[in-house]
């Protein structure tokens, strides 16, 4: 293990210990201060956020886009701080911190007995949302990309699994996901990130084609599992609302809307609707349109 990896791990452990004893309001102020500092010095990520916001909201003024970008960074400072603090909560403490909206939609999807996919995004606090969702029945599995720092990755996996949830590595996930579906389990998947052209279908996101993984569409068609959109929105002071929306079931759709591309476009449209309503809650610092369709220029 390198010195850098050890230092990063020690920093996260120290932050967890400190944040567990800081009240929610003070933690929010600290998160905003850290985020504002990052926004000032993180020139490349700030530039990506502003460029993305220009694509998504071309009629907004530069000042308005800058304000959304800053609030986006502040939100993700809060995401990080709140998640580390939440890992010190008991089950009852987590239930008290997260209000559930639409639980009956999720339970109806589970009752089909074919497994459930939770469709979400890097929006609000997806990490706390996964912890809370795992308390509603049997624990859930989340598909994740491992961190570059192996020790931090093991630490994060431990935190994500503290209430019985588990993670599935993204690289070779299909077999484990299919096993979960056969057992009537629940798997959370985030599909709002750019992928390589050879792995992608290109579907509209804010009016511009975005390289998107077709994996969820392929898996849904193979298993007939329901896809339930779910987003975890902050309410301030370390409190959140986890909202489950109406399940997407392939058999309920007209035939033209059952193709992999059409399903992927539907999932992406669900994410776009959530982001349009509360744009500061999405991860604009990610280069979402980096991969372009063949023949498209910058």
C-alpha cells in the first residue's frame, strides 16, 4: 500500500470519527465551506460543470449556471459528510433521518416475485438512499465501480454494507445480478454516467445524445423484473426524503417501447425529469457527454 493510499484512508477514518459527533446544522455549514473551497480551486471540474449546464440549460444566464454549479458542489459536500456521519447511526436513527415516500410502489414491485431493479443516479444522496432502502425488507445489492485506492474501497464497501446491504463490482456483475433476480432480490443501478462508445447506446439527455449503458435494459428484458425509479433528496440538517416512483414493467409497455434502446431512453428520461426539477442535486462535474456518436464533432 502506498503512502498516499494510507493517508487517504486515515483521513476518511478521522473524518468519520469527527463527523459522528458534529450536529447536523454545524455539519452542513462545514460541508458548504469545504465545497466552496473546492469550487474555487477545482478549475477543471468547475469548467466541466459549467459546460454541461450550458448544454442542458442554454437559455439560462452565465450567473444562473454558476449559481447552480456552486450549489451542486455544496450538495455533494453534504452528501459526503452526511454519508460518513450516517454510518454511525443505528437502524432506528437512520429510519428517523430518512422519510419514505411511495414505499407501496416498491413493495408492489417486490410482490411480483421476479426481483426489482432500483433505478437511480448520482443525485441527492444516493448512498444514504441505498442504506435506507435496505431497511424496508431484505437488504439490497448495489452495482458499483471499485475505487482506485483498494483500502478505501474496502472501507467504503464495509460502510455500504453496515445494515446488511452488499455491493456488486461493475466489471463482472451480470451473473451476480441474475442470481439476485432469481431469488427475488433487489439490485440498485445508477446509469447516469458516460460509457465508452463500444459499450453504449446513445439516447437523448437534455436534448443531446449521451453514451449510456444498455445493461439495465438487457437485464430487465431477460428477467422481467420491475424497474423502480428512486431518488433521495435532502431536507436539511442531515435529513432526507427517499421517494419511490411508479414501477416500469416491460409487459405494460407498447411493443415499440420494449427495445433496449427505447428502455434505456425511458430510464434516462426519468433521470432528466428529476434533474430538471432540482438541477443542483445532480453531479454536473461529471463529463456526461464526453463520448460522442460516430461522426459527431465537438
